[in-house]
């Protein structure tokens, strides 16, 4: 239950609602206890025959009616509050989950499927909030009414109270005994469901690839395989649960047999009046109903516990990159970037970068060149602090970026990715992503500078055009120009450019290149180059080989050095298969 209590604690701002639910539940429990008591009094009064106090019996009937009305009204008020609490708790847990995810290191997302992350959120939070709703609407009332019923029964007969009380430790012990096995099955089942959901999200997001390779049936087979695996686990899990439930219920049936026998025999012997006997039977029924309903409650509780573990497994992951308490705001006046003896590896067994040192002067353009996998993108990820160096420092205007806030660092670095990352929504919303309050005029100016305004104006709704998920309604060149306009509007002094023209047609490439030239003006620019023409236009080239810097120099200097760049120049325009393959190894096209 520690996970359930932790979730309740997570929603501590709802404590007033919890308190109100508890108060209303207590009131409902009191009305439940008084009804058998009044019924018993009425029966004993009626036994007197002609000596009965008719007015007293009428008052008892009216009192029972009032209690019924109270249960109707208070029960629904309590249910309404419980529904609101469940909804608010779902919002709180979802917000905290999302907020925490955004703080996790990049390597967490490198190793997890997005569909799996989403499925965990849905399963954990929906299951847990359903449990809270069930508990507030039913479970607390069962608990309070049971306790008060036992107190009332003990007033008449401690023996009956003892027999009824024995139900709980027996039931609890049997449930705990079977719980671990049930939860182990639940964990296995969740793993298959997560894999299925993760692949489902992937195939939907890349449906064009699935269709173009005619792999619809293969994707469906994979999905069905995981779902069927979950179903296979469900069968023994459900069978085990219900077999255990039969054992629990048979024990409860036996105890209730002794309860009724005791009440009937003692009543026949005159130890209880008929009214007292009826009251005891009604109290026993008040206890019997939640006991037999508790199987459903226990199953949902176990499910909530099992599923909440996934939630807290993620919440327990400590962000690897956090701002120190004395982190300063990065102030960029020139835009000089220095990598000083930087070493980095994604794990202890794989070092990607070794003793990397170079200096990028303000308002200059440098190109990173190297084979695929040599760490070009990793360098830019380190600059943005998506990862932290193992050793060494990265400085911007002589400020160690590990000592500044991440938000101020990233505010000063603009990024244009090779694949333009757009969001569903309007063109305006995507361009203004860094500042949603920016004026329409500035959005338009950024679009003009990025050579995007002309095609935007031709769209039916202009800047208010919905572009679909990831901008699917736009061409590659259009998406890239929107991404460039977004970077222009951010107006960061340092630019990271994963050159994104290699897959575009010549017309789109020309317009994107022109937009990129506008974007790079007056900025310190780091380019992960994919074209030799781009490399030749930079101020400095840094070539990387085996995780280390091989050469640093201007295009003119490195063109005759015999290193990587000069080798690439020799391959330029080569029609042989060997030349093409060598260029591909460097993600370079002529």
C-alpha cells in the first residue's frame, strides 16, 4: 500500500477534499448503523401488541425514512466530490509525470520507446485515479460502517462481534499471501502491453514507411504477438485469482454460518429479544456486504499498486543534469565557444570523444566533418547540455556552461535540425514556438527572412494553416524553412546547424540555403556539414577521426593537407561506386 499512500501524498493539495470525503463517509456510516438499531426497536415495540406505542413506531419509521434520504443525498454529494478529487488527482499526477519527464537526461529517451512512456502514463494514472475514485465513493464507507457495525454488535454480543471481526485478519492474510504472485503476472503483462503500445505509436508515426514497404501485416503480427502474450498471462492470473477468491469466500461462508446459528439459537433461548436478534442480523449483513464486495476492491487495489510502481519507477529517476544552487545566468556578449580537453562516453565501455579541444571565434562558421558515428552530433548535444562531459570543460565567453542555468544556456543557442521538428498546430504557432506572445508582424518578418512567406501566403489560411502532426501537410523544403524562421525568431547568438538540404530537390535546396545564409549572419555557427559546398564556405573546418580531432584549419589549408577534407575533395564528382560509398560514410554529398 505504500505506493497508494505515496500517490495520496503526491496530491497533498487535495487534503481538504480528502477530509470532506472522510467526514461525509463517516456521516453515511452513522446512518447505516442507526437503521438496524431503529428497526430492532420498532420490532420490540410491535411485540407488545395492543400495548405498543404507535406514535413511537411512527417516529421510528420517519427516522428511518430521514436516514434513507440522507444516504441518498449525502451519498451522491460524496460521490460527486470523489469524482472531482479523482479528476484533479489525475491532472496533478499527469502534470508531475510530464514535468519530471522533461527534466530527465537525454539518454533516458534514447533507450525508451515514446509509446511505452505514454502507455505507462495512461495505465498508471488512470488505474490509480480509478482506485481513488472507488475508494472515496465506496471503500471508506465500507470501512467506517464495518467498524461502527462491529461496535454496535459488541454492545449486544461480544461473541458475535468476535466472530465477525475474525473475518478481516483471515481475509487479509489470504489476500496478502496470494498478492505477490498476482502482481508478478501483472508486471509481465504490462511489459508486453508496453511493447505493443510502443510499436503501435512507432508504426502510426511512420505509417508512410510501413505502407511503402508493404509491412502492414508484419506490423499487425508484431502487435498481435505482444497482445496475445499478455492474454496468455491473463489466463493463469485470472484463474489463480478466482481460485483464491473461492477459498476466501468459503471461509467467510462458514464463519457466517456460525454467526447465524449463534444468533438464532440464542434468540430461541430468549437471550436476545426478536428486535435485538433482527438488529444483529442486519448488522451482520452490513458487514457481510463489504466483505463479499471486497474481492472486487482488493483486485482493483492490487492492480493500482502494480501499475503505480511503473509511475514511481520513472518518478524515482533522478535527473542527471541539474542546475547547481549557485548556477548563474549565461550572458553572451561575443559568442566565443571553447571546448577544452572534453572526453565523453555514453557508458563506461564506450568512449565517443577523447580530449577534444578547439576554439570557435565570435561570428565565425565552423564545420564538423567526420565519418558517421564519430561524435559530431554528440559535440552539439554537449554544448546544449543534453549530456555532461566525462572530463574537460565547455566555455561560452569564458563562462563554464556547467555553472550556468540550463534555460539561459539553451536560450542563447539556436538549433536547426536535419529533420525539421514541427508540431501539430498552425504555421504561426510553430514559428513563434520560442515566444508564443510575439507579434504577428515579427512572425511575418522571420518568415520573409527564411524565404517562407511566399508559400505561406498561398495557403488557404495563411499563417493560421494547420500543418498536421510533425508538419505532414508541408513539403520537406517548406518544413525546413519554417524551422529556420523559428530559429530566426529566437535570435540566439550561437547557432547549431545540422545542415538539412541533402534530401531536398534543387529548387527547395536553393531557397533553404539562401534562408540559412540569412540565419547565420552575425552568429557563431557550428555546422554538421552534409555537403562539400557548405564546408568550403566556412571559416574553419574541424575533422574528427576515432573520437579525436585530426585537423583544424581553413578550407584552403586543409584542402592540401592530405587529411579527411582533402580526401573528400578528391572524391568530389567521382562516379565510381567506391567514391560514392566513401562519401556516404561521412554523410557527405557533393
